[in-house]
């Protein structure tokens, strides 16, 4: 089992935890998921209230913009 990681008002590029395989967007903005740890390779946009699978040990995310 893995305790859930949460971010309060994340800004900029955030690396996903290594064991992550699901991202749930509980914000009021679109969350952009990237296929690399530096937010350089756009992969998917997740609307508020939705979630998506993410690749373990590789990804990152940013909120909005």
C-alpha cells in the first residue's frame, strides 16, 4: 500500500512520486501531465474532477497554463 500524496496549491513543474500510476485532479483548473520529470514532453490534460493513469517513475505535472 502507498499513502496518497497531495499538493496544496502547486505551482510550476511538480515531479510525480515514483510509484504513482494515477493522478486525480481535484483543482478548479486543467492539470497537464508530462512524460518526463521536467515538464517538457506534454502527454495529457486532465479536466477538473477527472483522473488519468500516469507512467510510473517518469512523469510530472503542472496546474493551469
